[in-house]
């Protein structure tokens, strides 16, 4: 390959592009960061990798095809991934939008279940009635 970059085993062009975008360019980078952290970096960058990518990176480190990983190894990877995500959860774009909305409404820091505005969005309006009519229209 060009410029001395060696392809990481089990990783196709799309996944390789994701890895490059999060700073994992070589097998040594993958060894240093580990498959779980690399997978999380990809998710945090906004990509939507499947668990096959996690298995592929682990297989590259174990010098085997990703389908040859034992069930125990796969389970250990999943447990490690879940533990890492619980420490630093990845927010979806919907979670981020809800946080922005709460900040704009002055409800930041108040859990949504504590805000009783009727529609569950925590935006201070009542939802359907505001858009389609009054309460008496529905009686």
C-alpha cells in the first residue's frame, strides 16, 4: 500500500476509512488502543458500525479471521464494550437534541420524568391540543 501503511486484517475499505478518521491507521495503532476503544471512537464519531467490526478488529489482533473468534472471546468483547459504554454513554443525535431542547426550555438537569407537561417531550407544551384545537374539541 502507499506510504508504508499496511492494511489491518479483516477490515474492509469502509471500516478502514472510519478507523482512519478516528486516528487508527496501522495495526500498531489498533494494538495500542484496543478493539473496544476503537469501536467506541467510531461510534462517537457518528458512524454506525455493527459488532462484526468489533470482532474483525479483535480477530486482527488475535491473528485470525473474525468468524474464527470463539464464543467466549466474543462474549468477553461484548461485556467489555457494555462496561465501557456504561462509564461514558454514547448519546444518539436524538438524545443530544433532547438535551438542547431542555436547555432552551430551562429544564436542564431535570429528568424528563419529573417534568409533567402531558406529552413527554419536556418542552412545556401540551402537544396535540396546541396543534389541532382545544381540549373541548376532543370531548
